[in-house]
């Protein structure tokens, strides 16, 4: 979150996606990276677009895998 209390593109947050396991939706609490443009993150709009992460690394070419470090707060290698 930036100095104005808004989200920034590229930040990783823990997001509760609920408990519905309906395929192909993600569920449970998991890391997600913010991909929406910062201009959408105005408090009155209340919109943030995220990509959920998974610790199941499948080597899919479109996935970006991140290794945990102090900067990203991840606890396991995560693919987005």
C-alpha cells in the first residue's frame, strides 16, 4: 500500500477467495499479485484486479514463478 493508502500494481497481498471449489475458480486464502492500473485503485471505485498465485509449480510458459524473500512476503515458491 502506498503513502496515500492505496494499492500499487505489482504488490503481493494475501486474498481470501472464499471456500467454493467450483472449477476452474481459485479458493481459500492465497497470495495474489495486483495487475490493475493504479488509476483504478481510487477508494470510491473499490476495484482491484489480481491474479491468484499457486504453490503448485507446473512449468506453464505463461506462469511467472517467484521465490520467497523478505521483499515479497511469500512463504513458498509461487506461480502467478
